[in-house]
C-alpha cells in the first residue's frame, strides 16, 4: 500500500574557491512489486543513468526527466529504462526498453530530452517523444514543448509558456494542446509586496470565441507570518464568481500547521459544510502524527478516519510511516492498514524504500506483507571526485510533509547560515505551478495548498544563494 512519507534532502554547496571533493551520484535504481500471495517480490523495472565528464549529476535544472513516476533531478546525459515481464519469476525478461538523451546549454539548463523506444526485433532505437525547453536571461524557463515522432519528423503536441515579474515570481502559465483544437488553459498569479502569492485565476481556452474564459479563482488570506489563515476557492458561472470550497488553518508559535479544516459550499450556495479535518502533532519542528477526520452530516460531528505516524533515525531522516484506519463500532476501532519503510547510506542518500500492507490473518495476530499493489525500490550510487566550490560551505536541509498531500503540504527549510531562497513547484512536464520567495534566515517554514492540484507527482526546487535543493512529492485526493 502506498502511504505518506516525509521526504528529506540534504545539500552541501560552497562559494568562491574550487576544491577537489568526493561525492556520490545515482547511477541505477530498480523496482519490485508485491507477489500475488504477498510472500515474495517480483522484479518490475529498472533505470540506469550515464554521465559525461562535464556532468556530475549534482547540478539542478528546471527541466524534469521522468519514467513512470521515477524522477531524478540531476544532470545526466542519458538514462535507460527497462520494464520486466514474465509468467513466473524464473521467466522474467525485458519487455519494454526506452532511453532518454539530454542536452544542456552553457548555463547547464536542460534544453532537450529525447526519448527513444528499443525495437527488440530490428535491434534499433526509434524516436518516441521529445521535450524542448527555452530560458530567459535569468535562467528561468519560458517555454517547454512536448513533441511526438511521426515517421520522419517531430510533431508538436503541446506547449507551456511562462512569464515572470521583476522579483522572479511566475505571472502567467499558459498551456496549449495542439491535438485538441488548440484547447488549453491560462493561470494568472498575483503576489503581495513580500512576494507571497495572494491569488490565482484559472481560465480555459474557448475555441469558439478564441479567448480564455474564467473557470476557477483561489484567494489566499495571509497572517502576520505570511501563512494562509484561509484559502477560498471560487467557481465561475455565467458572469459571476461563486464560493466553492474553503481551507482554514491553525498554527503554533513557530507557524507550524497544527490543524486545517476543509469545507465545501452547500448545494444552495448559502452556507459552508464541513468536509475533512486534519490535526498535526510535532516534537519541536519534527512531524510525528497526522490525524484526519471526516464530517458526519447525520450526527453533525467529526469522525476519526486515518492516522499517519512517522518515525526517524538519529540523523532526522524518516525511516517509517505507519497508517491506521478508524472503524466505528469495532472492538478495536484503530487498526493497522499499511507501513512504509526506508533506509539510508552513511551520507544520507536513500538506499531502500518499500511499502507494505497489513494482513490481519485468520487468528488474533497479523503481519505486514508485500501485497500486489506494494513496491520496493533500491538505489545504487557511484563515488566520484569533482571540483566544487567549498570555501564557505553551507549545508541546507529540506523536509516535505505529509507525502502524499491532499490539502496542505509543509516545506521546512534549514540552513547553517542565513540564506534567501526561491521555492518553485513543477509538475512532471516541467510546468511551474507555484513560485515564491522564502523568508531569509537559517530556518523557514512554508505551507503549500495543493487542494486544487491534480493528483500526481510534483517537484519542489529551492534555489538558495549558494546552492539548490530539490525533492519529489506526491498529491493524492
């Protein structure tokens, strides 16, 4: 079972002088899925990265390369994906093979990523699809184009375009689908004087009028700590905006989110109706428990639903997530549902991650097993020596929780020395969903409303003064 996992990334960057340094880079990963009986793992797919001497795998670019929701945000030259298939473990063999080749400009921005499929009969690589990216003078992505290969030429399928204000905030995000009558959408963002987003408007393209029409509007009402006390979503009908949903947040003295309530407008549009309620428990700034409740209209009370408990190792990396489900009227109301586990190398890089499902068994006991929808991932690294700037070293740490997120995702940043940073959210096509300036200092807590985000994987990029942090997270509704 796929559960919530708090994601942590560490960055070591430097300034000024250059010096030889030993680092690790990801060179391969493999994924297994649970067997039908829940007692064994079956090899599913694998991924291998190739680097040239110019690319260490440590730099970060705004373009994102992904394979079946596996994403590695590093500067590799090519990556090969293999999917395995067989009627039994003994008969497993490669069933589908692709490779992606990446190109970069002089500022190490990803400019193109071409994916090819391998024809096992003809033993040839054939073009499949391509992502191409363009940037402005500030190395901010301005355009991404997705193209498919047709016979002997590339045919553009869709395009995304971005504009920015003087502070680097995304002002507009436009998407056009060439295969569907040029249908698409436009996001327009508004910010306050502190570069915090206060509103965005989502419009869809009308082919009949050749113009964008209002669809959704989201407003953020910020407190003194620049965190949203409430977020209100509006729909559009005719010529009028109407209330659709509302998120209400509560914080502790350090502006960690301790509760959020999600409400919807009733059918007549006259009142708010409770929907879900989350409470968060911390030890200092470390999240220990995320408890969710759903609203019962019959009893007009909150009813326990799920609880996610998080455990960490001595260095603060999350090693386990336990999920329990509440069943009203049961002799044991809280029962296990699943468990995620992770292990790490000495340098903090993840080496193993697995999901598990609870099997209550036929007796009084129970156990976690590798059910058919579970998976485990293994990661392999290479040690290399590179010249990196490291005179004034700055260590950064990013924590993202809960993961998956449904209404709110917390992003905690800590630095050894005070840093200013820009936080950007990208989907797997490279589209920018949100961007803002984090408070300057050694620590920054940020909350991101994802209630309007489509379910899927997203990438957080934190661009600091002395280096970048990136981390993948998931939205699930």
